């Protein structure tokens, strides 16, 4: 077995305008291992953790300690993946470890630059990720980004529908529908790119606006509900797997109905135990 190299921040950034970047969320060690083995370019330990895994309605209750715990788990899971010793050069190249990006949660940045810088450093140091992500582009967040980047902490920006501000928006609604709003979002992305962000998530906005932003800025745009013309796409793992409770967001696609697979397996197990079909002699000592 041999270990695999990693997608780096400069490699990620250099993919602007090339083959679309693939990003997916993950929240624990098995998910980190499997997402990595699927060959994605980056794994986001997102604060969507709150909804997918912790049972909250929004991302707001998620803490920095929660995200660090889950980021470490993803990193450990990813680290367990190796490539066969005799694998071809192509297989090794195609089997790079994904870049790990850890979300900074609500309240851990944006109040003061110092707090935000400390949170970013903690996420890198304790979460074992290679970059952090922040939502919004206030002056404090712009300056926090500048300081983090200067310290060696790569920052991914996130604009459009920023779920940590869901109550200001009055729900998970498409942003940038008017020219003024679109211009403001584009200005925010330019400011974050100038502050040193290496990429930006564009969430829930008209495809035309996402196309305009993608053409106007030097960093890769990663869309979610922002149409097909971004430099990459990000999706929440639970949406892809069919593990999302309730209605699937319009921007997502269910690739497998894992909820049904899991429920069927567990009820078969329950039936076997009750009928004394499990454990068998093979399962016994
Ligand atoms: O937390 C998350 O999963 C995210 C993605 C939706 C981009 O921020």
C-alpha cells in the first residue's frame, strides 16, 4: 500500500475555467473515507452538520467545538484510505486525497477580527483541515480573511444565500434577483478575492448572475443552486444519498435512496432476530 498525495489550495485555485471542481460535504470518518475514495476534489465539513447530523432546523446552534470534532473525524477517515502498491501512475494521480475545508460556524467570526482569526487558527490546528470557509463579506470578515491568509490559513468565501443569516433573509430564499442585489454580491466576491480568498461558494442565485460573477473574478466559483456555469459544484452529501428528511431542495439530485436501504436492512435484521433466524451457527462461537 502507498499513501496518496493531496489536492492543494494552489491546485484547486488553478482549476479556474478548467474541468469543473467537485466538492461534497462529509461529517464523520466513514463519510470522509468514502467521499475521498470517490475522487472528489474537496470535502467540506459544513455547518450543515446541524441539519444533516445533529437534528437542528438551522446551522445556527452549531459550535466551533462541534465542527472541529467532526472535521477531525473526517480527516481520520480520509487518512485510512491508501492506494494499492502496484497501482498505475494514473490510478495514483486520480486517487489524490481531497482538500479538506472546515466551516467556521455562526458567531465564531464576524464579531471581531481577533475572534475570527483565533477561530480559523483553531479549525486548522485542531480540525486537521487545509482551509476554512466563512459566510458573508462584512468589513470584519474581509479583514479577518486578510489576516488569516497572511498567517497561512487559506479562506474560502461564501455569498448569496448564506444560511447563517437565514433569519435576516426570512428563509432559504434565492438571492440576487434584482440588478442592485446582483451588483452588491459581485462587489462582495471581488472584495473577498482581493482579501485573499482562494475560492467562493455561490449559493442560491440566478444562473445568469453566477455566470457573470464567474467571468468577472479570478478565483474559482463553486455553485450550489447557482446553475451550471460555475467553476465547480458543491452538494450536501445527505441530499445526494437520499438521507435528507423532508423535501429535497430543488438544486439537489438524489443519486440513491439510502434511507430506504437502511430502513429495509434494519427491519430485516429485526425480523430475523424475532424469528430466531439471526444469529446463525456461523455467527456463533
Ligand atoms: O454547510 C454547508 O454544507 C455549506 C454548503 C451548503 C456550501 O456551506
